[in-house]
């Protein structure tokens, strides 16, 4: 994806006068990775959804994109201006409206996303 966007940026005259937008599906589990590669190569817009809902295997998950760009702002040097404190409540609202439950281990918004069992890794290493 990065190469596709990079080729557009380098080959299309006056491309700087347009906003390059990407719309990635998650059929292979790469929607977020492909979208981030596109941003790195010059895309200025990502079409995405809360909880990654969408047709087929879903679309790029907004909450994952936003937090990746926020966490690694030093690398991506972009800002979505999204209020990250509203991501979890919005995810839960979408889930309740659509009836589609968010899996417990879903990145960023899943109930177990930041849960941690103290000592479990050390215990495994010792055994």
C-alpha cells in the first residue's frame, strides 16, 4: 500500500493539490497496517469505522488508527484531532446500536485491551 501511494505522489502531476484518501478492508487482517503505510507515504485521509465494522471482514478500525498515530506521533507526524477519551464510549454505543459485540481482546476498545495479570509472564518463564 505504501508503494501504491508513493507512486501516486511521485507520478501524478499536481497531486499536492488533492487529498489522497484510502479505504482498506480487513479481509487479510491488514487494514490498519495498510492504512498506516498509506499515511506514511503521503495519504491525507483514511476512511475507517468504529470497531472496524463494515462489509466482508470489516474495514479499518478508527480507534486503532487514531491511537497508533497518537502513540507514534514522532514517526507519523500527523494528528487526527480526535478526542481519544471518547473512543471507548463511542465503541460501546456503536456496539449497543448495531448489536455487534466487541470481542474482549479487541485492541484499544476491548474489555481486556489493557488488562494485565501480574506475574503471569514471569511465572511462565520460571516453569
